[in-house]
C-alpha cells in the first residue's frame, strides 16, 4: 500500500523517470518515503522563503547549467588536469573502531581510479576531496549559489564513486547547508530530517548511524525504530543540484560511476559555533576514547545507539521484538 502511494506520488512529480526504475526502488527500499521537491529555476527570495528557512531539501535542475563545469567536467577532464595525483580511497567496509572513520582503505593514481570507475562497478570511493587545494583552477568552473552569503570557499569538497558504491548514513560534523551538484552518472540520495535523529541509531559522539543497517531494505526486527522514520529521496542526474539543509542525514548511492561537488554554506553564528564545538570538543573526546579502548569503545557506542533508539521506539508504541528489547 505504502509502495503504491509512493509510486503515484513520484510518478506525478518526475515523469522523466522510467516506471520500472521507480518500481524497483520502491520495492527495494520499504522505508516511509517521500519524493524531494524539484524545481527548474528559483530566485533567491523564493528559495529562502520556501526551502532555506523551513530547512526543506530541494533539487534544482538548472542551477549548474550555466557553469563551465556543466559541459567540461567528465572523467577525461579530471584525468587531464590531475591524473598523476595519488588519491585516498574508501572501500565501504565497516569500521571496527580501531581506525578513524575518515581513514582511507587504499590509494591509487587518480587516472587509474577514474579509468576503473568508468569501466566497471566498484566499491571504491573518494570522500571529501578538497579539489581547490589540488587544482586551484577548477574554481573558475562553478559559482556559489546565490541563496546564501557565506560559503566555506576554501573547502569545496568533491566525492567520486564507482557504480554500486554507497556512502553510509551520516550528517555533517561542520553543520553546513550543502549545495551538492552531481556529474556523469546517476546518484540516488536518501535524506532524513534531524527531527528523526532519536530513531536513527546514531552512535554517541559520532555523526553516523549503526553501519549494519541496510538502508535499501532495513531489517525492522533488528532496528524497529526505523518504522517511525520518513525518508526523502530522489535520483540526481548530470548537472542537478541538491540542497541539503543543515543537520539532515544523507545516504548516497552511486547507481553509476560518477562524481559530485558539495559547496558548503554557513547561515548563522549558531551554526559556526556548533561546527567548532563538534570539531574541537566532541571529536577530540571520541578520539581519546577510541585510542584508549579501541574496539571496546566502538562496541559500547553501537550497543548504546541500539538501546536508545529502541527505547524511543517503545515510547512511540512501535513494535519492538523481545529479542532486541
Ligand atoms: O555523495 C557522496 O559521496 C558523499 C556526499 C556527502 O556526504 C556530503 O556532501 O556531505
């Protein structure tokens, strides 16, 4: 029933998506789902009123079409300008608490990596690649969106992924508003509002959910609180820009090999203070315990995340099996 309603909703909203693609998605991901709003063009006052203030995500399909990047950025371009660089890679394997969340699993020559993801599916990703520090000239290829005044210009992060790879469900430590433009293949995004954080199996002193959750097909017996969560979803295609409001959880799936750039805006002093507190205090405390207790610390975090979310589920009268109660 829920899937039928979802199909009707997104078929009406996005007629250019093939119905079989939509059906496959609905069948594969039985979370409560709503489709993210889409606009072609939008002006600053309307954006601020309808999306920035209420912190509602939206996809803007034309925003990046005037950027030089729109026609210039492809695998060959990056091979040409930075193919010799050695890049850090992540393979999507679960952390066991003995290494940092952002510690790379491998490295490779950028050109070889780009050939790999152009050629075949791969779990290998590049995460938070500071493009400007490697290739200052690419700054000329995009423009900060006109909706916010203060962008973290020194840190326009790029992300690359092989077809079939995904990025664990998390939200960002530096609390930005994100304008995320995708290039080349298709990327499915699944966002969850911060209002659902108590149900998200969030690890204490971290910004991600328990990694065992399969977000395509959550096990509601093991993670019953997820029955209470509504997720927002869409598929991004070449040149489309997603606005992710501050604090929104995101789970990204590269349906094909491709890459994206995230431009980060800070819209209030409170946001800056939160970012500074997270980086300077919370992360430092977590690193201290991780170094000292390793796996044990990580296991405690997972146990605590499960207990908290399941407790909240019981309070909301969601069915919680005896085995996890
Ligand atoms: O799409 C990706 O690879 C990750 C994007 C992300 O986490 C971000 O923009 O904050």
